[in-house]
């Protein structure tokens, strides 16, 4: 990457695990290819990745954080008032004019500022090509609003594979396209291009399709989590782990290879006690060992005042401890470390894009339990296209806002976990397939690999643009 020189790239991530972690990793990937990167953040946001960036700086890697002198607490979605950040962002950009700025799609307001200053703006969407194609074609070819049944499966038109979804599994914007904010749409339409955290070999037909049908320019640069190579890199990804990492690894060391299922629903979703209870019963009945991450618990309106509504069956933790069968992590787990441990043989996941990619890269097949956002389409990629997962059988959006629509019963959990974790030809084949994809993911980011080349191609393009003084 020596010929790439020093292109000045800014990154403006959205707050929150699933968007922030991969964008910071993307910034680190570009610096490792010779760019200088600056991450723009608010003061509280910057604390989330300060350690990681400081470590990079100490090793001479040209990456910095610029903290805007303004704060917006509790950023939860694209529709928040960001007025206080406008002026500081404009001032900073004007005085430092970067060669490009990579902006999360949930910062449409920032796009307005960047476009006004005519800085090349690149969108970071946080998902892969497959979900983008699925949603792109639904928007293009289907009148969802007038669809009468919520649960009747329909086939998404014009895709390389047969992909079936139901209205109840679609994002709110897809269900009500008229409510899709114009600003969000403009973010991509008017951009210089899009960076995708995926790799060509994972979804070749959809990468091609994306390039042809959906966007003008696309750089597929992942899996960016693979830039986290050291133990510290893998643990300092935004939040400190709630458990002692060494203790967790020691526990896993005591287990047979591929015998433990890792259970986690990502960084945002909060499950209600009644759903957690079903998971506990299901895991116990499966007879399999597990590491289960339980983040904040969703309290129902009427139980808001109650401190601790029960979410575990009587004596559950004692039983799991005595039999050494399960580890519950209350809070934040070192997910990359856990997934890469040889004792892990499956991942029960909500199919967030990052979790999905991280599982694939670790060569771990999945029990898929999508809840919201584009997770139902990610599930289809895992189970129907790549055939490296078993569906738990969730049928509709749950976990957005305070409502919790669907409680998946313990039997479904038990059946899916057993199906993935027990010795069967089907499960063995899934294991072989996912390990093969993991290898191709590793190759993609190595010198000469597809993602490696895309990173260099973007840097080269920005450099040429700079030399030629183009707008
Ligand atoms: N994550 C983690 N520890 C946790 C929960 C999540 O490290 O206890 C990380 C996980 O590795 C992934 C990100 O948080 O990189 C979650 O992103 P994803 O897209 O899977 O889901 P989201 O949080 O956006 O729903």
C-alpha cells in the first residue's frame, strides 16, 4: 500500500455498537493502507473508542479523534435534533478540508453540511450487499402498503436466489415507504459512493447486483472486524467487558471443541423477562453448554416500578453453576474473543449484520433469531443462501421501542439449539461450509484479496482526485 500516500479521510460514526464499532474498524483499516484518519465524535461518544485509538497512535498509526465541542445525549435514531452540532462540524470541516468524509447513513443532517462544502461524501450503511438488494427490490417492485396479509410469505422479485419474507418481518420504512425520510434517501443518492463492511466471496451475486443495479460506486472492504488482531484489540471495542476475559476463556478452555453455544442479541435490543425465561428453559432443555449475554432487561409499563421482575427459572443459575453448563454474562461480552474460541460450536444470534459477519469469520454456524431492522433478511442469507444456520422461527418485528410483540417459546429454542449443536450430517455440513467462507473472508483482507484491493482502489481514486484538483 506504499503507493497510496497520505490521503486525508474523516469518519463520522453514529453512536451505538452496531454502527460505531465497524466504522471505527473501517477507519483503522484505511489507516493500515496508508491513509490518515480522523474520527469525528461528540465528547461522550469519543470515550467509547478512545482507548483503541490511543493504542493505535502509540504504535505510530496515523489515526486521531476530533471531539466536537457540543454534545447531544441519547442519540437513538436518525430523527433527532442535531442543531447544536451543525456549526461546530461546519467549522471543523472548513478548517481541515479532508479528501473525503465517510458518514453513517443515520447522520443525514451532516450530509447536508458536507455537500454544501463540496467534500466527497461516502456513505457507511452498516449492512451488507444482500440486505441492501433485498430491500432495494422490495422498494422497487412491491407495493407493501397495500399488501393485506402480514404473515403471508412473498418472494422478493429479481434476486439471484428465492428469498421469501413476510410483511411482518420488514422494517418500518419498508412497510410504510411514504414515511421513509427524504433526507435519508438523499444521503445515498447524492453521495460519492458507499463503503460496505462485507467481502465479495460472501455474497458474490449480490455484490455484483449491488454494483450494477443499486449504487453507482461501492467499495466492499470487510470484514473490518479482522483488523482486530491482538487480545486488546478484540476486547476494547467500545465497552469494557462485564466479565473477566481470562476467566471466561478459562471456562471455555474446560469445554470440548465446538460444544458450547454463544447466545447474544447485540448491543441495542432489550428483551422482556418473559422472553428471557423462555430462552433459559430452552437452553436448559437442550442439554448443551452455553455462554449467554443478557444486557439490560426490558420492563413493561406496568412493571416499571418493580425492581427485579424474575427472568430466570427458579434455581437456574445454581443448577448451571453446579453442572458447569452455563455462563451468564450480565452486560457486555468480549464477543470476538468468545466466537473465536475453539469450544464455541454455534451462535444464537439476532442476526445483526456485524454479529453475522463475526460468526462467519470465526467459522461458527448460527441459530438465527432476527428481531428487527434488516435482521430478517440477514437470516435468509445465513439459512437459505449460505446454508450455515438454523432458524429459531421468529415471525415478526419485536424489540423496537418499548413494545415486545412476539415471545418465542422454549420448545423452539430447544429444537433449534439441538439441531445445530447435535452431531448430524446436516450440522456437520454447515460447519464445513462456514469454515470455508471464514477462510475466504481472511483471504479477502490479505494483500491482493478482494477487500484489500477495494480499500486501495478508493485511496487511489481519492489521491488522483486530489492531484488533479477535481471537484
Ligand atoms: N458486541 C460485543 N459484546 C456484546 C454485544 C455486542 O462485543 O456483549 C458487539 C458485537 O461484536 C458486534 C456489535 O457489538 O460487533 C453488535 O452489532 P450487530 O450489528 O451485531 O448488532 P446491533 O448491536 O447493531 O443490533
